[in-house]
């Protein structure tokens, strides 16, 4: 095979492999963001939470919806035990990353200590020039 033919075959194989590799960082990115977020919530690291949470943030929990400031107040009082996270499913559209997962962690919400039973959660992140921002969250933990 000639040198141009070898070069063409090499370039073609690299282009064919790129889509397969492009999906991998998305899975790693979403899981990494959620794991760091839960570590920051467990330690009540409010400066770290303020760094990632979007001013336009919204969440929904069984007891109602929260904005950015209300979510930070909730996190301050969680008293979260070590979380167990799993079943990550991620999708990305442009700068938006949606992550669904299960979380088990004892935590206090509205003055009630919630059991550490697994519950589905959803977190939405947006990639910005300053880094990833947490823009939305749904916690499907049933409150007693």
C-alpha cells in the first residue's frame, strides 16, 4: 500500500473511532459532578455549593419547590450521612447534561429525619465558560 493510502486509512480509522470515545467523558462527567455534589452536601461545604449552583437553580422535593437560596438553606441543615449513589444514566444536549441516579442517604428535610432508603433523583447541569453549573434537581425521596 502506498504512503498516501496508509495515511488515508489511518485518518479514516481515527475519525471512525472518535464517536465511540466521545460518549465516554459524558458518563464520567455526570457521575463525577453528582458524586462531588453529594460530598459537598454531606460536609455542608457551602462555598463549594455556591461555586457550582446556578443563581437560576430550581429544585422540587415532596414538600415543594426551592430556588437557589432556599436550596442552600436546605443543604445547610441536611445533616447528611454518607450517601450511596448508583444507577447513573446520563444524556447530553449541547451544554446541558442530565443525570438520573439513585441515592441512599439519611438526611433531615423540614425538621424530619428521612430514612436512607434508595430514591430516584435527577440533576441537571449546564456547561458554562466558568465551568459546570447545577441548574435543576428533583428528589423523589418519600417523606414520612
